[in-house]
C-alpha cells in the first residue's frame, strides 16, 4: 500500500474516532450522539454545516476557485445486534452493535474532511461530506429523505462517491464493478385468509397452512422457471407465521420474504409472478389473499467512465494486483438512490485480516475490521477529490 505521510499522521485519531463510534452505536434515524460528534468535528474544521433527514449531517468545503462539486458519502447507523467480541472497544449499548463497518465509514470521512480542508486553497470546486442516517433500516432509509431535502443541490452535486468496508476482501485490496454492482432489494408479505376450526374436522375449514405450504414451494419456480438463467435473481422466504395451538386450524397464515434483482425488467417480472402464483394457489385452496409489496433499494449502478478513474486511483494506492473486479452482490444499498440522480461510484475497501481471524461476515455479532483498512479509505477519499478538483499547477506528493 502507498499511504501518504499526511494520512499516516492521522492514524491514531482515525482509529480513536472509529472506536468511539463503535462503543456507542445508534440505529436508524436516532443517531443523536453520533451526528452531534460529526457536526462538532466538521464545525471545528470551519466547514459550512447543514442538518437534514433528522440526524443527517452535511459539511460543505468550498475551494479557492469555482469548479465541480464532489459528494463523498458515509453511512453512520449501527444494527440491532448484541456484540459478542471481547475487545476493549466493544459496544457499550446493550442490543446495538456496529456490525457492518459504518463506524469506520464515518471516521474515514471525518479525517478525509480534515485533510482536504488543509488543501482548500488548491481546490477548484467544492466537496460535500454527507453523513447519512438509516442505511440499514429500509424503508424508508436515509438516502431518499436526504435527496428530498436537497442534499444534491446548493451547490449541485456533479459526482458522488461512497466506500464500504468489506470483509470479503483482505485489507489492502479494493473491489469495484462498473455498471450494476448491488441489487434492487424488495420485500413482500402475503396473507392467506381461510376459515378456522377444529383440527379433527378439517372438512369444515379452509386451511391457510396447507395453502401456505404449497405457496412456499410454488414461489421457488419464479426464479427457476420464469427468469432467464443468465440473469441474476433471488426469492427467499424469511418468515412464516400462523396458528395458536396444535389442534386448531387457524384463520390466517402469513409469508414474508425478499426478492433481489440486478435488472428492472426482472424486478417487475418477479413481482408479477408472485401475484399470479399466489392467486392460483389461493383459488386451488378456496382461500382469499392479500399481497403487500415494499419496494426497497434500487439497483446500484456504477458509472462506467468514473469507475475507470476510481480503478486508476486504487491502483496507485494499493497496487494493480490488489484491485479486484468483484462479482455483483445481491445485497442492497441505498447509495443507489444517489447514483440514480448523479453519476458516481460505490466501491469496496477490504477490511479482513484472515491471519488475525478478523474475517467474520457483515452482520455477525463477531464482526470486526483490520483498522489498517481505514487508512486506505481515507487515502482513496482524498486522492479522488484531488484528482477531480486539484488545480493543474498543484501536486499532492505521497512522499512530501
């Protein structure tokens, strides 16, 4: 890795910030302590501050000359998860944990803001540092209300970039995929309505549990038989609920699940097939039904030309052999809504260290990161901004 002395000088501060956020996790839009810390840090730098989307924070750095506006985004929220790590900085809030790296995202962007502030006189344009609440809890998520409240305007954002620490990659690697990289992630809830009664007299009832069992199996044919096998799609049932006793046929059964896709046509096909199959199973079992669809994140589309620039910068930071063309993931990410509005790139910074057993998956109660990865993230933030906004006669030397 090639980390500049300027970034290395903030290593302790960077790790301390990450550990403080880790010890005091907050979830959803209820990020009062976190956002206050972020605001105070940015105010100390002399940035213009705006609070939006309840606990979202935006810091604006204006360069010495006019030019493009670059947005850098970090999500701040944690998970409803009990941490099981035995580390000095483990969560001190019962039932909450930073199990996805957002504590690191927040720390990286704060330190990047401090470094870029020191280069303010060399910038032609502006940098918006966007600290987003509620990435994990969608809908509604934090990106949409931030957009609705004008985060992409005044000044208008030309390009948007975001980082996710990623434990599927080793520290010192950077992963990226031009085009569709993360999935549209939707939810559905099906309620089958029957007629309850005694389990010994099923002929007097309309059994929603039997219908639910048939429906769960039938829905598996959506992906296997209705979607082109060369397309990416997922339909998973995550929750089934019905009944109150072993000998009572209930009135209702509910099925809840998620669908994932990397193409809008596939997304709509899945929705239509859920409707069609549910209707058929309900008729066959003499049941009524209701379907509730919740549209989640959009397909995350990385801009092709900007991806090439990110790849170039990544090669400078971690070396060509450590820049990985990653496959698409069926996980959802509401950075996708920013990238629907303005061109940009969302990329992955490796945070695992297999030799030290720091490689647990995201959303695990044992999740942790190799904190060296934070330096890579800061370096990428800084280098990307300088690539776009630096004056032509200025140079940012890694050896100065």
